[in-house]
């Protein structure tokens, strides 16, 4: 009996699929932000962790500036001091605008540049793909902290699989 092994040269995931995956996570994170009472979003913390609103500021500071830097090679310093005046609708508005801006900058990425090395925010060396995976993983990590906060407040968080 003769057996053969086929090696696929197709990508595991296309660029559009990765973007859809990330945007699905962003939709879920938005629902977590929205589930917080406004005061608790900006002031509640456990065990010395930052309030979830501050974590969201970090996510906002990374997503579009990160993609923009990858796309045009011009990096800004990482700046998490995003002024939202402790206003949940304003924070959600920034989140929504960032979601649109991600689509804009994603379209400007080099489709053959996934394995290129970048120095993200002038500090973190890695491939374009690994940098973007970090952006996504970091969001998931902080969203998990948001889930802990919501549960400790007696609030049922959105189902994690609905992204």
C-alpha cells in the first residue's frame, strides 16, 4: 500500500480572516465595557489591578497606533493617557471609532509583510504577525480581568464565545 503526504501551501488564515477574528473580539470587549456601571468602570479594582477603564485606555493606545506604525513605519510613543472624563459613552465612542480606524489601517498593511520585523512603539521587536497577535492577546487578557470585575460586582458578563 502506497501512502503519500500532501503539504498544503495555503495559509492557515487569510488576512481578512484575522481581521474578522480581531474585530469579533473587539465587539465582545465593547459589550464588556458597556456592562459596567459608569462609576465602577473608572474606579473599581481588585487586588491592586487598574480599573477596567484604564485597561481599555491601554487597548485604545495600542490598536490603531500599532497598526499605523506597522503600515507606515512611523511610530509614536505608547500613550495611555486618553482623556475620556470618566464618561462611559465617550469611552464607547472612542472604542467604536478605533474599530473603524482598525479597518482603515488594516487595508494599508503590506500583504507580503507578515514576517517582516518591526520594533513596535520603538520598544518591542517581533514580526508584524506576532505584534498583531500580541494586540489581540492583550485585549483578551484585559477582557478576562474585566470579567472578574463584573462577576465580583454581581454582574453577569457577556458570553465569551459570542465574538
